[in-house]
């Protein structure tokens, strides 16, 4: 079967506002089944980042204290450590609905503040229709001196509580608030893809197009003022993808 039978061509897609290619060839794609598998690989990759490397991520929910392994580090600590080693850290985190509605407003803001505190940059993004959310969950790692190690992790796993489960489905010791019917440690089954090859640049373009969107991150004037005071509205220029 031809690739054109699976994917839309540029003409069929009809989106002149994007720089994305319809598809790319020559990629290696591996499924990382379960959050514990993904987090273990992400931990190793984050710890290998150095000066002038690039860390970009988008998240629906982010808990800065979520451990990537039983003995750590936490998501926030791993990212701030990369920044302190000289990597460029940028995040797009959904500006969540309120916690009392079982969402993650405080957690997402705290992750952004932790990244900002080490010199990185995170935007709390709510450029959606009213009541909507940003549901992208990906991490892009670029290596200035060794591009062959570049990787993009794309899928359904947030960097947050309840996601570090494994095949036993005993649940993540750090649970997110859920109905009691799911038990004290709710099981979580999900998958993330590890991508190496030309498609990494395409995932990076997705991040850049959101990052460079000239629309304000929120329409609420009070939230915009708070973001400005806390520097959560800065969007410094990014390197060109690829």
C-alpha cells in the first residue's frame, strides 16, 4: 500500500499556515508501553543533556514532584538540572481549569515556576476555544554536538502523578485525584513513542508553531498581568527546527 493511501497529501490537507511536511521517511519508531518504561528512558535522556542542547516539551498536566524512577529525580528536578548544565529548556503547559473541578491549575503553574526559577521558560497556554484544553504530550531532545541522538517522545503520557505504572498495574505510588472506585493506587495503561530520524524536526515544528503564535496565552487581563509579573508570558526566540 502506498503512503499516499494512509496520509493526506499537502493539497488534501489544505493548511497553508503550517510548516509541517505531510510525512517523512527514514525514521525509527519504538513503542514505550507503560509510564514506568517511558519515564526510565526519559530520565536517562534528560540526564545526558548538556551545554547548548535543547529540551522542548508540551503537557496537559505536569506535576513537578512526579518521580521519573522510584528513587527520583522528579520531573522538575530533572529539567532544572538540565538547564543548570547549559541546556535550553522551554515548556508549553496547558493553563488548566480549576483544581476543585479535578483539573491541575496549581500543579501546572508550579511546574512552570520551577522551570522559570532555574532560568528556563514555560508558557501557561490556553489558546483554545472556551472550555477547551491543550492535550498534546510530547518531549523533544536535541543535541548540539551529536544530532544522531536527537529524539522525540510523542503519545498519551503526561509528566504527572498516576502515570508511572508498569505491566503489573499496581499503580503509581504518587496518585492523582480520582474517584474512589479506581482504588488507592489507580492502574494506568498508556503508551509513548520514541522517534529518531527526520520526524523529530516535524514534532519540533509543532512546538515552534504554538510557541510563536502571536495570540496572547490567555484572554483574562488579570491572568495576563500575573503572568507578566512572574515572567510566564516571555517567549524568547527558538532555534530553527532541525
